[in-house]
C-alpha cells in the first residue's frame, strides 16, 4: 500500500517552492488550515513562521535535520524550514531550536530559502495533485 503524500506550495515576494509531506498527524492538522498567510522570520539559515495551530511533539521529533527538511516547531507553533546552519549549529549541520516534528522535504534546492527576508509575507497552500 502506498503512503499518501501531500504537496504544498510556499510563496514569498521573491520566490516560491513546493514541498512533499509525509502523512503524519501534524501534516493532517496543518493541511486542514491551508491556505494560510503568515510573516517570515529568519534564524541563521532557517526560515520559520507562525501557523496558528498547536500540535504535540511526536515521538520521532528531531533537533538536527538535513537541509530542506520541512519541520514543525511545536514550541512556537511554527513551520521551520532550515537550509543551512543556525546560530546553535555545530559545524555545518541544521540544528533547530528544539526537537521538531519532521513533516517532509522541500522539492529541489532548499537554498532558494535564502531569498526570504525577515518580515516577508509568506503564504502556504495545498497543491492539487
């Protein structure tokens, strides 16, 4: 049986990307709220933004992830999109502020997130497959 996957589009003034999400409880909670509009924040080479939803930390939550991981920061009710080191990283790793639920991956090169500026309006919507 094939696991159902969800695709989202994240847009900001200077660009956009798509991401493919796994079927998790957090993904289901997030997709029920889409489309959503928020304000981008940056923290080192990570973009994060408030989603307006609160979910519990899942048992497989991780603090160190690969660049391009789509994560949900339960402590801040925010999506976190790391593409490189953050202020607390050791070496070149992507270390999130605290363990986050892993939802999926950015499609393509996550470094496009470097074009997101702190305070940019950001929109997340479902991509119809």
